[in-house]
């Protein structure tokens, strides 16, 4: 019981930390620095808490495995997804961004049917269709509200789903900290290479903001990783939907953004559809969001 309480606390803490990180990036960084440069510094300084965890908790030996190429490929996908998410901060509120990203479980259900040949019943298909209606309500395509960055967020959700699929296929006997380390490491190298020609020198106290954001990102990832190991999948998977609530709260506290009726209704539809899918997969003994072996979340480090 005590472990469950600690695990739930770490899960809530991890998802809250990520929303707080998004708030700092959106408020202080995204309008002054290129997206890939922001990602570079966050990946760089996130290695501080991750390295401490490797040194004092898990040991560096967990990095030795035969799936490094998969880990690095996930890092590439994660870099693309992180760039899409950070770019969306320039023109959209969290109440618009997060609901679209939370279409990931819906997309994952479809991919699992075609790639893993899993049986998907009528109830889950119906939940997926209803969930996508929620996405349409939030994004409102065909109106002035709908932008290219919102469209890219849907691509980001697909990338997140592919990342989870890779975890489900290859994560057995792999350390979740290793997934985290390699994801940030590959994101660091790739974003460093691509942002070289667009680099803007960091001014004033911004370097301290970057350091803070990196440490926060690494810490959040470790919290969620720890929670995923301590909790049963059926308890851990629904925790991610707390990020939607935290997004509304932080969006108001930092930017005075309030969701409109479309965003509230769409978010509720997406959340209920996703939770129903989790429930159905729990009933049949399979949770889409968590790898069978490592029980690692699909949202860890934004897919990195």
C-alpha cells in the first residue's frame, strides 16, 4: 500500500513537472531561441539528474544492451516530436495542445491492430472514433482557429504512438533509465547538429533558465520511470491524464488562459475515450501504454 502511495505521488509529480517545464519554456524561451536550440540545452542539462541516477541508483551497466539502435531511433522520433510540441507553444494555449497530444492512445490502438495484429473489438473501435471526434472539436479544422502547428501536433501524437509501439516490441528486459538516457543523448547530438547554423548566443540569465529546465526535464522523466515500476499498469496508465488538468491550471496561472467550451468538451471526450481503452485493455490483460517487460510510460520525456 505504501509503495502504491509513493508510486502515485511520483506519477502525479512527474506529469506536473513536465507541465511546469512547458510553462517555463513557453514563457521565457520559445520566443527568443530556435526550437532545436532549446531542445539541445534541455537534453544537455537533463543528463545531470539522469547521470546521478545511473551513478547512485541503477549503475551504468544498465546501458549495456543489444537494443541501442532502437533506443537511438526512438531518440530521433522524440526529437521531432519535442520540436513540434515546443513550436506549438508560440501560438497556442495548453488547453489546445494537450488534448491533441492525448489522442496518442487512440492512434496506438489503430497501430497495434495493423502492426501487432492485435484483436480490437467493437467497443474499442467505437471509443477510438469518439475520441477523434473530440480531437476535431478541440482543433476545429476549417476555421480560423485551426493552424499548421495544430496539424503538426497530430503528427506528433502519431510519433508518440510509434514510440510506444517500439517499447512494446523491444522493451523486454530493457532498463527504463537506459531508454531515458539514450533518448536524451541522441536528442542532444541531433539537435546540436541541426541547430548549429541557426544558433543564437544565450544572453543574460537565460543560461540558468536552460540549466533549470534541463534538470527539471530529467527529474520529471525519472519520477515517471520510477512510478511505472512501482505501480500496476492498470493504476499507472490513467495517471497521465492528470497532465490535462495540470495543463489547464498552469495555463491559467502563467498565462491567464482559460479553455473555451470546445476545448473543455473535446478534452473530456478524448480523456474518457482514452480511459475506456485503458480499461478494456486491462480487462483483456493488455495495457497499450506500458511495455510488457519494463512497464514504461509512453509519455516519458515527451517520447524521447
